[in-house]
C-alpha cells in the first residue's frame, strides 16, 4: 500500500465536511435573515443546535427563508422535537407565518395559542409550507429558561412556480360612452399578470353566437412586451394594466340604434394546456347604440292681426312644429310648448297656445302639429321621444318667436273742441 499524503488527506476530509455543512447551512439563530435560496436548490433547515444537538434556553430569533424571483420555496419537516406545551403555557415554540407550533400532543394545554406539531409517536404533523412566488416564509423560535430538546430538521427546496392550468374567462365587462357608431369597452382579466396575453373580441347583434362566427365585428387584441395591438382598425385606444388585468379599448363602425352583445376569449402565454373555455363563457351585454337624431323645426309662424298697443289686439297668432323621424328609427313624441316669461313686446308673458287637430301633446307621430292662439313673444318647444328609439338628441328644444302684429294703416286721431 502506498504512502498517504497527510496534507491531501486532510484536504479531502475538509472538503467532505464543508460539503456536508454547506448543505445544512440554514440554521435558526445563526443564518442571517432574510436568506434566499439559489434557484433550483435544496438545503436543510435546523434549529440552533444543528442536526445532532439541542437548541438552547432563552432563545428568541426570527428567520425569513425566501425564494428567488420566479420560484417558490417549500419547507418539509422531517423531525420536530421541542418542549411540549402543558398546563397553561406554550414553553418552547416555533412560529411559522404567525402560527405557533409546539411539541407532542400528549400533554398539550387546552385552549393555548400554540398548535401541536407532532402526533403521539412524535412524528411531525406540521406543514409542508410553501412561499408565494418570489416570496418568503417567516420562522420565529422562542424557548423558555429551562429544558431543551433536539429541535427540528427540515428539507428546503426552491423550484419554479407552477403556472395556472387554465386561462379563466375575463370578468366585469362594461360599455361606456355609447354613441351612434362608437363605444368604449372595459373588462378585467383574472389571469394576472397579463403581459404576453391576447384577447379575441367579438361583438354581434343581441343573441348572437360567437362560437358560430355570427359576430358583426371581430378583433384580436394583444399585450406583448408592453405593446398593445389590434388586428382590426375599428378597435383602438387600447389600455392594459399588467398587474391588475384591467383592459379597455374603443370600437368604431357600430350601427346606430342597435342592440349588441359582446364576448371575449383570452389566450394566456405560458399556460401548459389550451384554454378550455369558449368565448360564450365571457359574454356581456346587451347594450344599445344611439339612433341618428330626429329633427324639430318651426314653420309658418303667423303674428297676431293687431299690435299689442292696439285696442283691438287679440292673441290670434299661430305656428307649426314639424318633427322628422330619425333615419334609423320611427318614433313617437311628446310635445310641450311653454311661453317664455316677460317676452311679449310690453314685457308681459304670452298666453298658452292651443294645439290644432290633435287630441293632446302625447305620443304624436312624426309630422306637423299646428298651434294657435299665440300671442306676440317667445315660446319654448320641447320634444321628447317616447318609443323604443334611442336618439342621440333627446329631448330636442327650440325657441319660436311670434312677431308682434302690425296695423294696415297708421292710426289717425281727431280732436274736436267746441264752445257754445
């Protein structure tokens, strides 16, 4: 047998010892907090006494064990032995994310704040514990002034965070700023963050089936590397909040006076399986676009026969109101005519007018309505739609000015003064 180089032997022993120690370098009360694992690594977590010794009396320490970015940490206890709780006290305990764990359950005190961490045979029952993605698990150990035990040992692993197994449908669809041919749309994705996500947008007449290509407008909206795009020029002004999943956009090219429903289908980058949902699982509406405006005009305005200063003045003027239907909807209308206060030539208020040829002012079809008994002065005419039409200009108000009457000839006055 050849000679053994003592220096080489000691170097190998030291290396093996260091490798064994390095694998168990997470030690309560010794390892600096926070402690972040290397990506994809596995380490051992022990009490202050290590794998072969007891912890000490009067310990109080806190350690955050953290995952690297994009990974989660899992802590699995393989042994747990601390002084058990009994009577009215939690003697020694390890608090994990706010929950206190103590020794075996044979003599645990009823109603104590600490939770038994072992079964009757001393096997650990706590955990395993998993951090949020890139987050931490907090461990705080407290021991009292007497009696120590072997403590604990746990395996700590860091691994990539699992991705969701499905891309759930969007929620909270809202339509606002509805006009005749345009509207704004907003919704929320529940699959946050939404970087590198896309949404198929469908809008069709009320009751349409987006799964059967019955949509009126279709677009694919994407949020890739901070850039928002649409493959349809009718869909633009896209805003996306990666963190909250809030998405909004504007749509043009809608038809006036039309009831629509709309649907979404989300594609989540990185999902291990295809989206199992249909666009009809995110169906919103209905809503109605505005109809084109109807028209209201005043025609055939006739002044009273005589001027107000004349002793023979009578409010016998008249005017016609003509309503034209919206090009996109045949409607019915209420008409209100109100004299404008103090608008007559002498500063008084004109009298009410009388409708001619109609029973009332309510539910009139488009056409011409005549008003008589108008005095000189101004009248406010308000027309409002009463059918299912949804005009953009409802109600519509105009002012009609009835001019003062005029004498055919200037008046001549004679004054006689006779003396007898």
